[in-house]
C-alpha cells in the first residue's frame, strides 16, 4: 500500500501540485490523465522520490525509492554506453547479478549498439526492459506507449497485465485513453495540479466523452473549418 497525503510541489512561485491525496494497492493498475502541464510528470517524480515535495508519501517499504521502477517519457542515456551496459548498471543498482540479457531481450533490441543512437521507441523499450529486470515492486510508467510500434504496444499491455497478476503496483499516464481503459482498475483526472475526479471502470466511457468534449471539441471550436 502507498498512501499519498497532501502532496504539493512548487517550482519557485509556480505551484504544479496542490494537496494531492491518493492511495495505491498491490495488484492494481492506476491511470493518471490530464492535459500537458497538468502535473503528471511532477507527480511521478515526487512519487519516485527524485523530487522534493511537501506533504507525505508512506508505504510498506523502508525506502520506497529502492522498490520503484520509473519509466520516464523521454529516457536519458549516458553517451558511449551500450544497451547491454545500460541494463547491467540497472541490475547492479538492485544488486541483481544478471548478464545474459540476450535471453531476456523481449523487444529484440541490438544490445551491443550505443543506446543514445536508438530511435525514440527503442529507447523507451530499453528503459522499460531495464526496470523490469530490476524486479521492482512498484512501476511508474510515464507514457509507456508513446513512440513505440503497434506490436510493442500489445506486448507492453500484456506486461502490465502480468505485473498486476504478480501483485505489483502500477501507475500509468497515457494520452491514448483506450490503453488506460483496457488496463487500469481506476483512473484519476489530474487538472491544474489537483485530482479533479476519481473514475472506476463502469464510468470510463463517460470520462472519455468528457475528455473529448473538453480537450478536443472545445478547442476546435476556436478555429473555423
């Protein structure tokens, strides 16, 4: 169980998260939706304990950072490091002695190639593979489907289902609502730094219609076609 109480975050005078209160359980998948700039990435960084914040995040772990795998929207790689070396570094960070990465190369990536030369989708798949090899208890996936091919989208969806079955806690953001509605047990609407709505499965269609009305149709009304 992860309990988030009155979580707030500011960058200078700009407040990006405002008294967020949420709880996440094992074996559940949670979705976070919202416009660009709503605070999703800042929320994920605070949850992963790589950003300072006000409020509290409590969990069943002594140090939650050692149990979280964070997949960033745009993973950053050191220059002149191969994908094999990248995976090795991530495993060492969790004291996992693994070197036979080819046998676990579910995305068929060229592991002897420099990671920085990968395409956007390949980088995303390599970063996901790294946190999976760490055997984390909590997975934060910021736009995991962004930039990857349709076959990998299907594989990532299946991975999420398997993580749920393994009693992991998964938190996902995505601009593709169908990927969230297919995978998530609950979805939270983040707007202007606050949780505006909590939605269960039976109300996903209503939420999607509301998002379409708010994010798409209302914006298009400002243009003439």
